[in-house]
C-alpha cells in the first residue's frame, strides 16, 4: 500500500503505482458504495489468532482441517465444518511481548508424504534481546495432535532489543524454496545493511540454508540468504498463480505498500516511503529514477495490513490472481485487482473488527481471522460469495 503532489485520500480511493512511481488517480475506483460481495459465517473463537493454514489432502484439494496459531503460544487444529478444535502439542516456546509471539504456519509442499509443518516464532536472546526464528516438525494426528521433533532452521540476525517488526511470514515458492520476511525490528537502517538479515525477504532451502543463486550470494555470510532488501515490516507474502511473488508491507505513518517482489531489488526503506515518521518528520517519496523499487499500490490513510492471500480458487469468480489483504487499523478486507504486474483497482470492505489474516479454504471459500487485540473479536470467519 507521494507522488505528483501526494495528498491524503479516503480509504475507499485507490492509489496506483504506475511505471516510474506516479499515482494514477484516473484509474482509481471509489468503492464506498460497493455492496459486500460475500456472506459471513462464524466458525470458531480464538485468543489473538495470528495465522491459519489448511491441510492438504490428495492432489490439490484441501481438507476441512486447518492449523491456527495464537500469538500467546497456542497451536490449534480446527475443523472448519463445525468449528471444533483441538490443542496441538509440541509448538515451539515463544517469547510473547509487544508484536511478538507465535507466528506463521505453513505446510511443506509434499506434506501428504512427509507431514512437515513450518512455524515461525519469536525467541529470546541475551541481555533482553529477541528475534524471529523458523523451524519445522512433523504433525502427528494419532491420539492428541502434536508436532514432533521440532527443530529451528533459521534465525533473525542480529537479535536486538524491542518487541516490534518481526514480520516472519513464510511461503513456499513454485521453485520449491522457502521465502521468509524479516522485519527491520523498528531499527530503520538495518534494512539497508548487508551485514544482517533484518528488513529483507529471504530465500532458503527447505532445510534453512541459503538457496543457490540468491542475488547477494557473492558477498558471503548472511547476505547469501537475501532475495530483496529495504523492507520495513512485511506481514503478508504469497505467490500468484503466474509465479510472481507479492508482499504487503506496513508503512510508517501511512504509506502501507503492496510490492511485487523481484530478486535483487531494493525497496527503499528507510530512505524512501510514501508515509512519514510518527514524529512528523518527512520521508522522501518514491520517485522515478531514485534507484528503489516503488510499490504497485499504497495506502494513505493506512489500513495497517496484517496478512495477505493471492487467491487461486474458483468460488469467487474473476478473483483468481488477485490479492486479499487483511486490515488491522482499517478493520477491513481489501480486494486488490491485479493484472500481471499491475494493480488496476481496489475495493475495501468494512469488517467491523481488526483483521489479522486471510486464507483460502476448501472449494475456494475465504477464511479470515479477527485479530482479537484491542477488544476486537478473535473469531475465525468463513466468507462465501453473495453474487457472481
């Protein structure tokens, strides 16, 4: 989610990033009068849920069972048909403070054979420091559900003080590699520092090693992990059906970004942003020729994105390849119409609660998690289309 005399616009107005980074208000659509395109049904309740992942069955079909993480450290197996849920033992112990705790959950592409589940979380360091970590274990469903033989395969480096901007969203790519977002930990400059992995998108093997062919591999050390740099707090990461990688990034004071992630590119944080510092200091806007990759869409005022899905189903006609973005402060679900590498429209739908995550379930239904923080819900909701 400043160009050409940037000014604040209503939430329902799209700001499109065209070639060279200029906004294209002529293509903006006001969705304030749009009717809700989906019906909402409550499935289950949670305490500050953070991520959801449906378990694959045979072929490409998803089962009705999903794993749900709670920031407080709990991992659940929920049946989306009736909302019943069972605690899953064996999740990694997380440091729960501020924005940190238990984080994302994804399954290995060959889950049907290896039952492998990847989980991100925040772990404590020495001297009051902390950092995100990622590991995997095997999901066993005989008796009490449990994660067996969990082991950590990646860590943020360096661990620093503070409890914000861990990011730690994870996604497997069509190339079989594991992509991980690593936030700047509210430290700004590390996003441009090639000596640490804060403020980066990383590409790893399934065992956590730097993937071969990464753009900064020749520098050695931790830079061998980097896929892109110059990020703030990337809380959504997903691949489109055409293989393109998209990320949603929380901006400073406004300037949330939807970015097309390209290998070797620098996305500019903290040197450029379409938002401002919270103390009112200006940050230079993205401009043509500044050497930084501009967002494909951005938000002012902010929606504070919490998660993102690139839709690959058939239930919502015409939405395949589009982004669905969870809004925290926006209390919204945004549908961003994507054509190839361009954003062409956006509709923001009010949800009445902070939305943390959105996922695609069986038959292409959408499932959203309310954040459960600041007095707003904590429910898992199923969304099905009301019109086609």
